[in-house]
C-alpha cells in the first residue's frame, strides 16, 4: 500500500511539474514586427471585494460581433478566470497614437450600471502575452464636496498601453487611464461613449527569464523582509521557551516519577499507586466514537501530506507569480491522489481499535493491559476541562504564526503577492513543533491528574489552533480589510471555515500522534501489572 501511494504521489508531482513547464513554455513566444500579440480581458469587480468578480463584458462595453473565449485549464476555472479576446489590438512593436475602439450611446440603465461600478471602485484585469494588466474603470470626484449627492462620477474613456520588449519578446506592460479623457455619468441620461487607446513600445535590457520578478519584488522589499524575519524570530523564541519548559520541568518531573515508581515496586506490594501510573490499566482504553476518531485521524493525515507536497512544489518554483491556476490544479490533483492515504490510515487505525464489522488481525500496540472496567475519573478543577485546555493549547501555536497570517490573508483575500515560500515553510515547521510539544505537555498533566480519557482531548487540543485562526478571520475582516456585502462576507467566512476545519484536522492528527508516542514511551518505561 505504501509503495502504491508513493508511486501515485510521484506521478502527481511529475504531472504537475510538466504542466507547469508546458504553461511557461506556451508563453515563451517570439514575435515579428507587426505580429498580433494575444490580449485577453479577464474580469472586472470591486477592488475591495476580491472574490466578487464578473465577466468583462457583463458591464455595457461595446460588445463584439463574435466573442472569442480562451480555452481555460482546470486551475483557471477554479480561480474564476474568464478570458475573452479584448477589443484592443496591440501588434508587436507598432506604436499607436489614438485608435478608436468603438462608439456607443449609453442608455440610462447602462449609465447607472457604470456609475455603480465606479462608485464601488471597479477594476479590470487583462493578460497580454500572459503578463497581467490592471486598471480602474473610472473615478469619483469628491473634492470640495461633503454631501454624497454632490459627488461627480466619471468613466475613463482612453487607455494608454506602455509595452517593453527585448528583441523579439514581450517583457513588461502597463496600462494607464487618461485623467482628462472622461465621460460624465453623474446624471441618469443617455450619454455618447467613444472608447480610444494608444500604444507606446520601448526597448529594455531585462531578459525574458526575469520578466516575472517585477511582480514578486513587493513581498521581498527590505521592510517586508524585516517583518517576516521578526515573525521567524518570534516563532523561534516561542519554540525555545516551550522546549526549555519541557526539558527543565516535564523531563525532571518524569525522571522523578520513574525513580519514585521504581522505588515503590521494591517496597511493599500493597502500597497504593498514585499519579499517571495509577491509571495504567485505563490509559489505553479505546476512545468513544471510534469510527469518527479514525476518520478524523485519516483526514488529518491526508491534509498533512497534502501540505508537505504543496510546500515541495512551492520551494522548487512551481507557483511563480501569475502562473494562473497552478496552485488550484496542484491542490485538486494531490488531494485526489492522497485520498488513499486518508482511507488507509483511517481503516488501519479503526482495525487496531477493534472496530466492529471489520475482518482484520491488526492490533493496537499497547505496553499495558487494559482493565476490564474503567476507573472513575476524579473531580477536576475548571481549568483542567476540555475547553480551557483547548484554549491554552491553541494560543501558543497561533502566537507563533499570527504575524505571517496577515501576509497570507492579504494575498489570498487581497491583491498582494506572496512569494517567500521558504519563510512560510519555516513557520509551518515551527507550527508543527509547537503543536506537538504543547499537546504532549497537556497530555502529561491530564494523566497526572488521573484522567485517562486523553485520546479525544489530545486531538482537540492539537487542532484548536484552527479555531484561533478562524477568530483571526473576524479581526481581519472588520479591522484590516474593506470587504463588504453579503456575497463577499458569506464567501469569506464560508471558505475560511472550510480552511480552518482543515487546519483543525491536520494539527489534531499531529497532536494526537505526538501524544500517542509520548504515552507509549512513558508506560513502556515502568513495570505494569
């Protein structure tokens, strides 16, 4: 089974890498003077609601007689791309002063539609030789006006393209709207619209291989890197403090426990046992809802494997800026191929827990025999209950990643570009280490209090960081973003609920595995009868 999974995952990586190279090669076009270079209009939408996007021609631009749509890959469809041939013609190395796109009389309804788009800061996105282009549709004149009813709304009607080339290749492109070429949309009346554009070609020494570096430089600026490294140092300090706590406190306590229990074994046999040794006959008693527990563990293991392979692809440069849909394609393909890991892990563990209606000889390796009847758990103070323990367990891992979370959110739910995957991978490793350590510590204190129901507790404590991340979603939405509207709000919180649930399962599996290793180790170190 393991060999089959390894072969499947290797095949997934090969396929994804080949698809990526095919896409990068597809944009490696060489052009001759006057040759048409593909320009696609992608989408429009409110700038502050990145998930709310529409087709370019959903707005009442001049609709072409024959609309040509570009065939899209799976990742582009999942990314919400809607590529159609744009009405602008930008031939290679051919300057244009003022070319007419179209003339049209806007109806009152179309004027109102454009005015609403301008009010919501609508932007457009295009791709020219696979290079992204952005621009705003218009502007609102608020200067000297305090009453919103006095605002003036204007639509930009002229677009200037500035294109840089190196020999026979396109290197860079930008689009700027002429602030003086405007159409007044303030009143609900018919308006004549004439769209024009101009093109200026300039030569550059930037090689074709580095043309995408422009889009990744924003996340690599010195002040951004300082913040990222501060996040790493903060996380490392958290790990050192936690490991120091475990080394000086937990290990010393364990050592004293081992000495004490060894001395007790040499003393009278009828001496009463206390602490975590006292529950050796119950600590490996199988948890309630075994099928749900096994399924959660299997899904968490799958998501952990998925995260590792996504990081591997990111570190080798597969997800370069604006490789449209590459991340979504990788997620779908690897998630599908790793589903066998979830099934195998869940089924195997369910068998070890002696699940009903399953014919298997697999056994759970427990160093102590389980008693026939469970011991009664003593009354515990409120801070040793499940919810307070989850809050304590989730806070430390979250504190190690919260700085980096802002940049991830600004990339996923904004227009920033995130490319420092090496730092993100280090933060991810720190997250795993802190989660494992804090779960082990809380599991020991739970067992020391003679509470043997640690299975679900360790999983819930490990995964509780996902709840903190969802709490950060509330803070980010209301304090750090300008998102609004029912569609964007439901999209944001709905998708983040799914993502945080995935983190809950993945980190819960990590926490449980660490706790299981720890519990097996300490009970192997003592003599259990």
